[in-house]
C-alpha cells in the first residue's frame, strides 16, 4: 500500500488493523499517542506492506486534525489532501 501526503504540512501516520472488518470508523486514538508515530513529510510518499488479512486503517494527524481512512486492499493507495482548513483522505 502506498501512503501519500499531498499537503504542504508534515503529518504523523499509522497503519492499524490486520484481521477483521469494522476497525475503520470506530478506531480511536489521541493526539498525544500520535506524537510517537512516524512522520510523513509534506509531498512525500511511502510504501507500507500491511500484514494480511485486512481491512486496515490509515490514521493521520496534522496539527490537531485527525483523519482516518479504511483500506480494503494491500495494493491500494491512501492520499491525504487538504480541503480548505480541513484535511481528508481518499483511496485509489
């Protein structure tokens, strides 16, 4: 899976899941917890090999904004985008 940060701001990210449906919208984390996550630089892309089975949840923290996106395919791509003052994630 590829994870893109198409915003002009560095973000923290985490891939969670592996093994069960329904982890997506109900997955919760705190901003404090995200401080230890890896940083995805502005405009950067990383490749992540998730552990099957999915789905997986990709979590982003940009400042005080939290974005969560569920991904069904290990070969998919998740892109973090800025939408005005907010942020959202999309899958390809």
